[in-house]
C-alpha cells in the first residue's frame, strides 16, 4: 500500500507488522474524506477535532466516520450516516466519487475512506458529544509534499512511525494523515497512468 512504500525500509516493515491483524478479526469502519468544492476559491478538505472528553483519541484531528452498523453493506452508507450525525452534513449535498485503499489501524479497524465532494452552501453543526470543532484545510496544502512529515511516537516501549501534516494549530497525524497520503498517491499517479500532464481533472471513481 502507498503509505508503507513511502515510509520505506525498516520503517515500512514495522508499519506493516503493526497492522498485521488477521482480517477476520478486523472491525469494518468507514470515514468520509469530504472535499468542499467552493465556487469562488480553491477546494478544501473538511476535518473535525474529536471531543476532548472521548475515551479514545480525544482531541485528535479526524474525518467524520465510525464503525459500520448491522445492515450497512456499503462503506458509503456508513460514511454519510456518520457525517450527518457528527456535523449535520446533509447526504444530498455529497457526491461520492469513490473509495481509497482500506486503512487498517493499530486498534484493528479496517477503515474504508470514501471520497466525496460537498457542494456549498452547507450549514454544519458539530455534535458536542463527538466533535469539538469543524474546520477546513486547503486541498492544495494537504497535497503539497513539502508539508508532509515523517514522525515516530513511542507507545509502550514500541516506536511507531507515522505521517503528519501540521497545519497552523492543528497537528494532523495517524490514520487521518495516512489516508490523506493515500489520496496524494492516487492523485500523483493518475496523470502519469492516463498519459496526461497533471493539469487535467482527475477522477477518483476507480480508486481503491
């Protein structure tokens, strides 16, 4: 997968090993990677800051999303439902473009990132039980490799490499940064695969 290739060497092997959960034990989840298509300026990516009182990953930057509920068979269902619950995003304002590669977390979730385009205007309201803040980051900033960082966290005596994309007061890392890096890889590879210059629009409908 793209994120492991970019880490390279021993870090890539460690990265893969830490995510080697047996597939039958992985818990399915989905997130919405929402790109806001502003008519008057460049597109942005909608992100949230998780509520500080949550037991897991409080205060971290994330995409709207969560585990798949019984009866949900398409990750898009989960991603759109969670986005509506967390930030009141109307499902009819989202055009689903496609899915990126699944991302397996260290906690054993298999996360399916669903890429969708939001057509403004939308009135977003954070659910205070889950979300402290909603904000946007310019897509161009997130896709600029000069803003991508490699970092290592030590957890329980184990060094864990990860990607990070600092943005102002926000530190985007972990699964969120990893999924953004996969988006970067898809967008970077698509023009070459299509024999284009890179200036054309790129569709994600076949991604993942």
